């Protein structure tokens, strides 16, 4: 599924790609911001204004995802692991690394780099939000949403379900304590599987409650 993708550039020797499924989620995010999020909070905005804000927010959101993956990759390269490409697709971003980390502390560093980037972005967008308060509703709306979504991304990725970042942190700790990568991977994968089932049931529950889009997304991730 991730073989196909449009190259959009190169950074730090890593090829950046957009998978075709990315366009679906880009459209959905823009649509939900334009027709629901912004009109709800700013009913006096014209449709054109909501649409421009929606597109700018979506682009910055995917820029934030890219920054998250890029920081995983830059840290990986710094400990000697080659990263061939980063692909953005329907569930976020994925970095294609040439090999597994060599030691637990490398894995820990690589895994934490992404969520820390998202937290930093959340704080930066929150600072922008505070700065423009009372000056620009347009920038205020965009920065507010981006601040929340980046903090959400950091928290979500730290759920200890391998292969999420939190699962990698868990594997690094298990690996460090047992000095046995295979055993650590097995335990982390089993916990990851349990978290996956929780996502599926949680998603089905949301669908049942009428939040079908959030529910479907969560269930499919599971
Ligand atoms: Zn990550």
C-alpha cells in the first residue's frame, strides 16, 4: 500500500513522499474544518474564509506530521541508521529505516524524538494563539486547532502499543532490562496487539454512538 507515492522533495538525504491515500485524509480534514469546526466557533465567517483557513490548517497539520517523522529520522541517522524515505499516508507518517536500532538507548532516543517534536509544536502554536488573541481571528483559529492536534498526536503516539512510539519506548525499556531484543519485541508486540483490539472495540463503540468517522478511523488503526 505504501509503495505508491508522489515524491515531494528531499531533506537530510531522505526522500519525502505522499501516498495516494493521503489525498483522501487531506480532503476529509479540510472539509470537516471548513464546514464544522470553523463555522461553529466563528459563525460570522464567510464560506471562503473558512475554506482558506481549512486548507492552511490542513497543510500545517501535515507539515507538523512531517516534522514529527523527520525528527525520528534525523535522530536515527545520528545513531547510524540510514533512513530511505518518509511517506505520509491516511493514518499519518511512516519512516522507512534500513535496520533496527543497535542498542536500547538508540531506540529510546529515536522513539521519543517524534512525540517531543509534537509537544514543541503544540507549545509554539499555543504561543502564537496567545500572541494574536484580540488581533487576528483567522490566525487565532488556525493556531488553536494546531496546538491541540499536536498535543493530541504526542499523547496518542505515546500509548504503549507497539509499533506506536510509546510501544517502542516500552520495548527499549524491556530490552535494556532483559538484554534480550527478541523477548522484548515479543512482549511489546503482545501488548501492542491488546491495544489494537482496544482501538477496534473503542472504534466500534464510537460508530455505535454515531461518531462514525472517528470510530472508523480508530477501528482501522487498531
Ligand atoms: Zn512517531
